[in-house]
């Protein structure tokens, strides 16, 4: 099953988070069809987490086409996340960035196992 387009996924995810009273915004718009999506969770205490697309090796062949994520950095100073995102943008200028502000670190992402 093909994956949902990046623009549709980001829009739906933002609506879901905001519906759960978790503040979230689209910080960067990437390729509508297939741009990689990175999610930053600002824990509002100077630290943040960063999630990115799960490697294909971690996704089952019979997966339903859902986007899965994996932690890249956790509980690090926010500038470290920004530095990593800048490197990712230099590598892939078509990526998306979603930013969530949540002290508890809630993100609503489907994680790869």
C-alpha cells in the first residue's frame, strides 16, 4: 500500500495534535508528495527531542503504508536539535519540520519497533 503524501500526513497530524490540545505547527514545508518529515518536541525546559523517518529496514514488508518514526535525539539542549535539522536540510532540502510544544513529550507518532 502506498504511503500517504507528506502534505496530507502533516496536515492530518497537526489537526489531531491540536484537537488533543497539544500545540503544534508546521515549521518548514517540504516536497508535497514524498518529503521526509522530522518532528521536534520542545519540552519547554530548554531540552527537546527529535524524531525522523524510520529506516526502511525497521518497517515490515506488509506494513499498511503508515509513516513510522524513530528517535534521533532525546532530551538534548534545543540548539543541538536545530544544528541537526540544519544538517538534514543541507542534505535534503525537500524535508518537512513539525514542531510540538509539550512538557510531557507527547507526539502522537507511530514508532518503528
